[in-house]
C-alpha cells in the first residue's frame, strides 16, 4: 500500500512538473520553424511504477534502455497542422531491460510518434511534448508454473505507448536532448493476467540533422474552414478478454450515445453514456471478490466526460466516466478510454483501449459509428 501511495505521489509530481509547459502548447503562431530530418541515439533509465500490490515484488530493479529514432522531413501540408505548431513525425526502435532476466526479461518496441513544440521559434532551443504508439515484443511472460510472479504481461506481443516531455539544444548539425516520460506495455487484456507494466524514464539523446534549419518563415494566411458546433453521435465496439486461470474467452460489448460541441479548430468537448456488457464480469467477481450469487453481473452503464483532438480525418479521443449502481464486485467504479476515430464523412471507425485507474486495461475494442452534425459556424 505504501508503494502505491508513493506511485500516486510520483504521478502527481509528473503532472505538476509538466503542466506549466502544457499550458503554452498549441499557441497561435505567425512564425514557426521546420524541425529538420534527423536521426538520434538515446540512453534511458528509470523505475517501474507500482500500480498494483502484485507488481511490487518485481519492481525493485532499475529499468535501462537505449533507442534509435528517425524524424522525417516536416512539410506544411494540411491546414490543421498550423494549429498544433506544425508537429513532426518519426519512428523509434527501443530496447528496455528490467534487470530481472528470469521474470521480466527485456522488451523490443517499434513505435511511431508525433512531436509538438511549445515554442514558435525553435532554431536553437526547443521544448515540447512527444506521444508514441506501436507494438512491443517482451521475451518473458506469465506462466503459472515457471513464471508466476510476472502478472504484468502474459503475451509476447503487446501494445506500446509512451509520453515524453523534452527539451532540446541544437548546434547544427548536432543536437542534444533530455526527456522525461512514462512508458506502458499491455495487451489490452486479450490474454490474462495483464496488469501491464509501466515505467517512468529519464532519457538523454544525441543526434544529427541532415539539413540546415530555416531561419524564419511566415505561416501562409489561409481562410479557416467553418466547423460544426454540435454533434450527436453513437458507436458500437466489440472485443474479447480473459479471466486469469479460467480457460474461456469472453466478449466485451459497448453501445455509446454521445453529444459533443466543437469549441475550436482543433478540439471538441462532450458528454456520453455507455451501455456495457462485459461477459467476464461475473466470473471475475467469483474469483476476486468471493461472489456467490446467481445474478448476472455483466451489464453496467454510466456517463462520461470526453474530449477529441482533431488531426484531419484521424482524431484522438479520450473520456473519463463512472458506473451507476452497485459496484461491490467490480475493481473500480471509475473508468477511462482512449483511442482513435477515423472519419469517412459522417461514418467513422473507432479503436479504443478501455481501462480503470491506474493503467489497468479492461479491453481492446474495435467498432464503427455515425454522427449527426449541426449547422456549420465560421471560425474566428
């Protein structure tokens, strides 16, 4: 319990330390500088976050790693990019060692990233945020006979996600960088047990740029596209999951009804109501909460608050909510979900990770939806 309290304090410290930087992100800019095509190599070190008592026995050792990153050439491109200060893209290969070879082993990950600078002019000095998503291979996984301590990971293939706040100094063609962030591996409870493994990392990088930075250029003035202020939309998603030590796969289904309002060229805020059928809930309650009743616990419902960041046709979506009713036999009343929506006019495809605090996945979900939009409003 003490370890978990310390983890909560470290997460709050992580947020409070970086919040002031986040406030100045995505400011309107008349001038900006291209980030150049580059490569870099990095060394990182950190520690495992204890988000469950079952993680504590495997969390004592330091986490080490190295990575190679390629950043592509940045072009002005679509109009939405200027509202994010022209973000950059790239790919990262990362190796991580948990220095516990017989239980946790090591991980190889390949991720794509989007990098957002907080500064309008960034020829020499830069600070910003980087988000990564991809796949990871972990060589050591849970086995009830040979590796029972590893309740974090039960499949070799996992989702890899990472957030970093960075500061960078460029002395063309060389640059150096320090970043601080959170790394996460999980299979989305496709296979159980799956508590996931999280680590906070300090990273030091050195790299080279392939072209000389542009001194300054004027962002072309283009008319802003009108946007729809009100949207009513629904979607259905479906996935499968397991319960530890139970040889059966269960279906996880959600019907979600939502209202959102676009408040700027890049952001929507809204509310929603989720109706859920979690086929694993009753069996999970019997194993973990000594449930002996005959009622089906699969059905839940509850409201959520949500936000959506717009990146052209592909948007980032996140929501936080809670369940109504009796939740004595569930791990948490609160839940959150993050993922992507890909629009095809008013139809969209959606991919979600549904989880409970802190960082414990409930399901990996895929689905489709439809929106009904209100009148368009001219942007200011």
